[in-house]
């Protein structure tokens, strides 16, 4: 009988091992969330340690791997997450069989009592039943195809979006972009107001500073102004031929002026001119029909996005809704400085 060689699992430091950067460059499914710049920002802002698991020997190029962050929290437990604050993170494998083989090896690394769970956020692959990974969350993901001509892209926009773009032109809104500290201040002021509307604390400003320091020119803060006042802003990330919309914020009172439309339309035009083929609009909760409709009005094509965990335990919807209700009441009453402090304290525990 032939001897079956059992595969071994190797842990790679993606911030130090040049083979990880080489894999990202050549693998067609790699995204900005796989990049060493994103991983460095996660470590700098939140202290998360990145590890890539592969069954490739240290002496050869990495052909397939899954990258995780080790999240260690006294509040939410020890977890392996691929990846924190990343809308998606495709396992860089060539087949479902490769994925299942790697996940089975990773499972052995999840020693009982040491890790609470392991989580993956794939785009195209789904783990097989044998891996023990079960679906824990479901979202929508929207992406705009930028390959048609710019006139065709505009024609595909919903008529309400077209009207907002023209309204922004009539209002003579001013558009600025970059990653300066001044633009960050404008953006963050709007972030605090937006998160309050959503009944959530804002992300720490240090997180955005870490992203700027790590991604440099591949990160842009885009701001629309009316009479010198910032009224809408988004933060985008560039990787290969994809621009990713990651964060957005706005002054709700100024929505009719078209500031949000201005920053998105400028993003599309610039991405198209730079040869990009996709605008990734990120994930949406499946019950957030307004956000899904907004993205579809911009030509976003919807797909399913599912997160998987091992071991997987069904969430308690009663406790979840109760927590959201309590947090919502606190957020509505708290001053900005308290919300900012809460975000700085809590976000590293929820990645």
C-alpha cells in the first residue's frame, strides 16, 4: 500500500516573511486586507499579531495560505480572526480541497480552552462539512464594475444619484482629497456625528492614523465642503485594480446638497482613470435595506458574504438586541468626548 504523508502546518509571520508579500502579488484573489500594510495597521492600532498558516515547507514559495490575527481580550476572549475589521478576507488557496485541508490543520491548533474560536470571512470559497466550520454571520457585499466607459457608468447610476451629482455641481461644493492631518480632522468630526446617528461609538482616531501611516498614498480621505464646512467624507483604500470604500461619514442636515454624491462620483472617475476595474463598496447587514439600496443605486452588484466559525455557536438574538438597545440609549445621551473615549476602549476587544 502507498504511504500517505501527513501534511504539516507551518506558521508564517506575514510582516517578516517575504514569501507572503510575493503570494499577495501573484494571487488573483488577494485584496488590500491581505496586504502587509493593513496587517501592520492592525498591529499598530490594536496590538493584533498576524499569522499566516500554510502547509508549504519553509524552503519553498507559499502556494496557499490563510492569514489570521490573534485577538487576545479579557473582555471577548482569545480568537483567531481572518481578519479583524476586514469586510472579507479570501483564503489564498487554489481549491475547496486545499481550503478544507488547511482548516483541518488549523483546527488542531485551536486547543480546547485556549482559543474561543477561529473565524474566516471568505468571498468565494465555503468550508466543507468535515472542517466543522459553521456559518455564523451573513451579509451582502456590493461591488461596482468599472470596466465600461465612464459615460456608460454614469448612465447606469440611479436617476436619484444622477440628480445629486448635478445638485452638487450647482451648489459649487468644493472637493478635497489626501491623507493630511487636517483632512483627517474634518473626516473624524463627521465620523463622530455619523456613529452617534447609528447609536455606536466612533472608531479610535489612532486607527485612522495607523492606516494613513501604513498605506500612505494608497489611502485617500475625500471630503466635500460647503462654504468651508465639511459636509461629507469617505475613506478609500487602493490595491492592484480595486478601490475599496471602507468608511463614510456625513452631516445629515446637508444631505440634499449632494456632498455624498460628489465624493463617490470623484472616487469612481479617478479609479476609472487610474485603470481600476472594481469599486468595492463593502458589506451591508442583510436587514439594512436602505444601505443596500444606496449601494445598488451606485451600480453596486450584490453578492452574498458569509462568515464561518469553529466551533460555531448560534448567537443569542435576544441578548444581542438587548445590548444594542442599551448601547443606543447610552450613545444618544453621551457627550462626544465620552463616545470617543468609549470607542478607544472598546474597539480592540471586538475585532
